C-alpha cells in the first residue's frame, strides 16, 4: 500500500445512526483500550483515511517529541557559537 498503511486488518466496523463506531474487541484488547478511554482522531482527507490513538499514548508521544526537539535545539545552538 505504498507506505500508507503498515498495520493489520482486524475486521470491519459500521457507523451507527448517531455516528458511533464500535472498535472490534480483538483490537481493543490488544491495544488495552477500555471503556471511558479518550481517543485522538486523526484524518487524512486526501486519502480518505481515519485513525485513532489513545489520548494518554498521544500525550506520551508529544512529551517524548518535545524532549527530542529541546535536545536538537541545544545541539544547534552550540554549533552556532
């Protein structure tokens, strides 16, 4: 799929009348998604793609990215001297 999708297919889901989608049980169990978990919704309109990520995992990713950016900034400022 040309690098757009590197995961696995785990069935399908149907959008209900209220716009709700049920994530297959196998996926919820394997990813540790529990009732009440908040999910971040990602959209690629140019590819008609939709993705979900647990909010706590997204926050962890952002924290890690922020640390890396700070590290790169420090290195770059040392090179500018």
